[in-house]
C-alpha cells in the first residue's frame, strides 16, 4: 500500500518537476564550467558518470526557502539545490530531482523509490536510530518561534491556552512538542512552511515554530508580517543529506567528498552568500 | 504494526472521533443546504431555479482543497485585511464544517432535484386535481416517492463526504490523516501507519454502508 502510494507520488512529482529541475542543474553546470571549472574536470565528470552510469534519484521538499523553493521565474532553486548541483559536478555523478514534499520524500526513500534526500534535514540521534543515514552536516541551523508582526507575545509564557503551528515531522515540531505541556499551548500541524506562516499572519494560530534561517529569509524576501521572537531559539543542529538504504552509502561518500571540495574551493561560501546575503 | 497500535492507537482513535464529528457536522448542514437548493431547483419560480443552478455549478466546479484554503485563509483575509473593520477568525473545525457543508450540500441539492423530477408528473397533476395544494401534494405524494429513489445516492454521498474530511488535513484540522502523518513522521513506519489508517476508514465506512442497506430495505417495504 505504502509502495503504491510512494510510487504514484513519485510519478506525479517526476512528471511535473523533472524538466525544471533538469534545466536548473544544467544551468548551474554551465555556469560553473564557464566561470571556473577547467575543461578536464568536466570531461572527468562525464567519464565517471559514464562508468557508473547510474542516475541517482534525489528527492526534496516543495517549499523550504531558502533551501528549496520556486523563484519568481518559476525555477526551482535554493541552497540545497545549488549545493547538490555543485557536489554532483565535483564528484561527477548524475541525478534526477523529484520535488515531493517533506513527508513524501521520506516515504519515497524508505520505499526505495528514491535514493537520497536533501531537504534541510537536521541530523539527530532519533532520526539515525530510525534508519536515516546522514552525510556530514552542510549547514547549522536552530529553531525559533515567530509571531504576527503586531503581536504582543514576547516569549513562551504568552502562549498559554493558545494554538501554535508547526510542520509535521520536523525538528521545530519536536521543539514545540517539548514545550507544549510546560507552557500550556496546543499544536496545529501543517504540511509546509508557507501554509503555516499564512496561519500566523491570518491569526488562525498565535505563533509558529520553524527553522530560524527559513523564517528570516522569508521575512526578508517576502515582507510577510511576521517577526521572530528573541530568545526562543534552541541549540543549533546541522542539516545533512540523507539516505535510508545502506546500499547507497556510495552516494553519501560522494556527497561528503564533494562537500569538502566545494568548501575548500569557496563555491560553498558563494552559494550561502547568494541566498543569505552574508 | 504492534508498536503503532499500542503507542499511537489511542491517538488515532481520538482522531477518528474528530473525523466523525467533522463529517457529521458537515453532513447535517449539507442536508439543510441541499434541501433548500434542491427544492429551489424544482420550484416553479425561474429566479429560484437559476440561483440553485449557479450555487451547484460554482461549488461543483471548485476542488474541495481550494475551497478549504479559501474558507480558512481567504475569507478571513478578505474581511480582516482587504475590507477591514471586521474580525473574522474561523477555527479549523468551523472552516472544515463550512467546506463539507457547501461541497456536499451542492451534490445533495442535485440528488434532491433529480429525485423529485424522477417522480412522474402525473402524480403531481393527480394530487392537485384532487384539491391538494402544491405544498401538500409535494409533501404527501411526490416527496415520499422521491425519497426512496434518493436514499442509495444519499448514502453514497455520505460516504464520499466522510472520506473528503481527509482533504481538510491541509488546514491543520487534526482528523485521521493529519494525525497519521504525525505518527508516520515520528515513527517513520509508513507502511504500518497507513495500513492501520486504511483499515480504520474501511471499518467505519463498511458499518455505515451496511446499516444503510438495512435502512434502504426497510424503506422500500410496500413498493
């Protein structure tokens, strides 16, 4: 049953999103070649790809700005997308991207419909114990609470008897769940960040919990009437690329090696600066 | 599978309860809406016919997920921000009930209109010629016959509405699917979770359709 579900999801995700993802990867590849990559590394990439011949199926979330989102031109972009493209370029593997959403991405990897996922997934012990296999961390992020811009809530104390929004199965959901009894609030679960922010701005919930860089980027770029409450952040955890099947260890090894290379070459800093402006 | 049942069973059952509550509330208002627009659809007044037809066309022409986002996020935004001066804040349960009532109501209106029209015109004419008023003829002669033909389609619509509650998981109402997504996210056991959820729906809907069959048999006595 789950297999069929994941298959059908993968099928719809693939048909609609593959062209955009491909064009994005191509564009990134062209850019790199034109700017800095010497011709031989591109050739080497082709050879390696030809040798293994495998097209890795990588899945991701639909909207987790600035890690993955659709920009104003309709292209699917983000830090995760650029890192993935840069790592693939460096390591010479080819991949096909499917934009499934968070839950469906996990399900697809578990069901073997996809090989790996990159979706701003925090590396945690609980996840490792449940079968996630992570790469090295590629970005450190923590979770915070945000409220509507004119709200007078200044901390968790203001949440008593109120409802807060979180995204199903995320670190921020776990963070909110750990606080709900102490501060006496209830939790409403949404599927993605935009819907959750909409609920905060519309007053359907009093606050939301999400990853701090995601909220900061959204507030900065979209001018959404929301503010992050100071002092509500937890300890940062690293985001990692993940697989669920030990047979794909090769993919994680390539990711780690590629990540180290793009960090050394300055490409990584370039990507972060492009999205976060620092 | 055992872990899901022992650890999350209570949570899933409570979610099923909320699913049923939402479905019942939705169906209750859908019946009222369906009756009003269904009767308007067969009324002799042209304006009533047109209003009924427009309502049915609009609701049938919009997917329920769009309706859900519209009612929960769009309508409060319209009143609070665009128009201003109002303070409308719907809970997910209220918004969900409105969506189900409108959506199911439109289909019920069509079922009722078709049911009434399926009764031979001669029945109404005969009743009127015996001196019954239009309202009485409708209540005593036409409707009893129409309802019999409507029952199976009604039950079908009830079942569809019960299943449609799952769409409302997108606005954060903690019905069965919304809750199950959480269980799946916590346990990463997608096969087990969705198997159990599927079985839960199956049991409830089977009970519903079996009892509907019994009801249908009772009502068709004397036909």
